C-alpha cells in the first residue's frame, strides 16, 4: 500500500510541477521555467520506472488516469505558451536582422550626412 501512495504522490508532484511551469510561462519567467523543467523531467523519469499501471487496482488506475489527463492538458497549455513566446522571438529576430541590414547599407556610404537623423552640412 505504501508503494501505491508513493506512486500517487509522484503523479501529484508531476502535476504540481506542470502547473507551476504554466504559471512561470504566463509570467514570462523563462529562465526559471527551464530550471524547473529539469526537475519535471527527472520526476517523470523516476515515476515511469516505479510500477506498471496494469498492476494497480481499478480505483487507483482511475485516479492516476485523471492526474495523467490533467498533466497532459498542462503540457498542451505549456506548449501553446511556449509557441507564443517563440513567435514573439521570431518577430524580434526578424526586426533586428532588418535593422542590421539597414545599418549596414547606410554605413557603406562615405558621406555620413546621408545617415538618417544626422543634419546635413552645406
């Protein structure tokens, strides 16, 4: 029985970590999320080694199935949030690249007066 309680606790830990990762993503705390992801992956790996679900009672299987469904839902939400972040980063990188091209192009002119924002001398 103690083993089953440990298994239930392990699933609860994974669910809690996945919820915390969503909170970090929503807050834009990407560094903290990456650090927590390491703990999350370790918890998943440890839990996966514990016992086959077919060895459990139907009642416990249902509880774990419910927790697993919530974990999967959390993963879907986390992936959605991370995709939004990736989309924002893609836009920022594209803007930076365009700005770099503009700066490089205007920097090639010998007459610096042509640069935007600089007053032209007569």
